[in-house]
């Protein structure tokens, strides 16, 4: 299995051409390599000159020259990692006692350090990442990244376990330390997920699962819900409305771009919905241990989640979550267990008035049923229909007048085709006033509400980000 896994990682994802984890004779200094995420850069790497600002028990914090971060701030981040973030990440996302090549590593962070510089500490670099962020014009920015290429002994690899955290605008808000620590937790989970994959899986985890676990990591260190993710979901009508058309996390990034059904900010729908989904998983499971079960699974796709939740299959799981977003009962599977903030999430309005919708795998939409409705006979083979009742929480296969129709694509392959289904095209009556109230007085321009945190791969395209693994010897 280890030989096969190494081949998968080398040839299917990273195409590494040099020996992994062999850093003998390397001298580490204050010179780092960072990835340039600006358009047209092709994810090339550039030199960053930094100073050591804080040395913790389990981490070292470096700051790019001129980044505007103080030593006190760096030390606060180091302390937060040492005494809060690190143990929470180990408890929730680590494989314990990893046996690799005859040696046993206590957890996934220790194993990642073995793949890195083996100094027993995580390297944290605070810098102004080069990206396409322009205040008021393009409000998406790279909040930070982990890059598995830094485990490679090759040209322009940092050859250590390292996480990059943006300082502009990433640490320019009202809560710079908290913002930096959210990113640190998010990227630490990504690093651990890669380590888990290398240790136990035959393939890297699907993007939506890796991002869902990282959203959970942010929640664990935030002290509360992620306001930006909930606001994006609840105000979707003012920010493009693609969630109403079905866009969610399962086929990650499929609505990015220009044209009908696309937006430059569509990936924020993915982040918002995967955050809700992984909160729903936790609340239904009754414990954060659900994250540990998913993170340590040997499965790399939807089965890691389905088996951890003991559902009969992906179709049952995604149907129940979609139902929960409308019914939102105070207890049971069709809601968020009376969570103070999640109990009031907004139901997306119907996507079209002509009665048809095209849905990618995992996507679902809602509309109001009136007498005489029946789904179109030419619906896609993976399109499913159920009716929802909020007053007495229930999901049925009959389309009674006055219920709400859930139309969804049950395909469990994220590479599957989008398919056509039916909607009634009628706005849910209870939502008419709510939609008007939410829209009144708000700007329709996402640029007026940023900046927005996204991952490095989502700013430039995940395939381009992965392709940066392949050009060490440029």
C-alpha cells in the first residue's frame, strides 16, 4: 500500500522528481520561498526575507521585513498556537501513533515535522502575500496557505513544515490576532490532512471534505460561529444568489467565473455551505469526535462522511441536510439542534420562475407546491424530489398542496454531470416578506462588503496551485 500511495502522490498529484524528506546538509536561514498568486504569475515562487520574531515551544514565528507586524503580535500568535490551537487540532484531526517505515509518530503534526525539517516546531511565516486583492475592486484575498511542495527536497522548496499567513489585508482588521489564528488553524488542518493521506490513504481527500474539516478547525479556535460565512449564506440574494440556484460545496468551484450561473465570488458559496454542513454534522453527531472520525478515515471521498455518520448512503445524507436547511427543527435530523445562531439561517428562494433548474451533483433548491404539481417526466436520472413540512417536521414523497418542494441531484460522484429537474417556480410564502426585509437598504455589490478570505487554490484555480508542485527546476 505504501508503494502504491507514493506513486499516487508522485504521479497523480504532485509529480515530485526528487527525494522526499531528505534535507541532510541543508542550512535554514531567514530566506523563504513564497508563491506568487497574482494573475499571470503562473504560481511562480519568489524570495521573502523575514526575521524571527517569536520562538514558542512548538512553533517559530517569522515576519516578512516591512510587513508591519510587531514582536508582541508574533509572540501572541506563537502562544495561541502552543497553548490552544495545536492541541485542539491534534484532538480533532489527527491520526494517533502513526507507524511509518518502522517508526511511530505520536500524531499527524509530529509526522508532518518528520516530513519537514524535523526540528519539533511548526514554522509560521507572516507576510503580505502577492495576490489579486484590490480593495473595492477584487475583495477576495489569499488568507494563507500550506503547500505540500515544501516537504520536497528540491529547488525553491522551503524544505520544512511551514504555514504562510497573509498580513495585508489578513491582519489589517479589527481583530488581527484572531484573524491570523483562524487562518493558522485552517491551514494546520490542511497540513495534517496531507500527512494523514501520506500515512494511510491511497488518494488525497476530496476538496470539499478537506475544506469542511478546515472550516471546523476555524470554528474550534474562534470561540463562536464564523460570522463571515453565516452572513454570506444569509445574504446570498444580495451577493449574487447562486446558492438559491443550488450552488454548494460538493462540486467545489464549479460556479467560478463569468457568465450565467457563475460569479467571481461563487467559491464563497462553497465556503459558506461547507461550514454549515460540517456544523450540522457535529450537531447531529453530538460531538466534535465526528471530525476525528472523518479526518482519520482511510476513505478519501463522500464515504468518509457517510460511514462516520452511519447514514445509509450519500443520497440519504444530502437529502436530510437540504431538508434541515428549510425545516430547521429544534431537534432531530431536520435542523441544527436549536443552535442559537443556526436556528435562524435563511432559506434560499426559488432559482427560476419557469419551473426548471439544472443541478450539479449534491445541489438542491426549494419552491412552494400548489395543487396539481407533478415533476417533469424527463428529469435527470439522479434528480430526486421530496416534499417538506416545517410545522410538523417531515419529509415525504407526495407533493401535497402547501408543502415545500426540495429538488436535488443525488449523484454521489462530484465528477458527475449536471442534470435538469423541476421546480414549481413559486416563492415560499413565508419567505416573501423575509426576502424583502433582507434586501432593503443593502448594496447588491459584493465589493462593498469585503474583504473575503479564500484559500490559495481558490484564488488562482486549484489545478494551477497543484501544478506549481511540478516546476521546481524552472
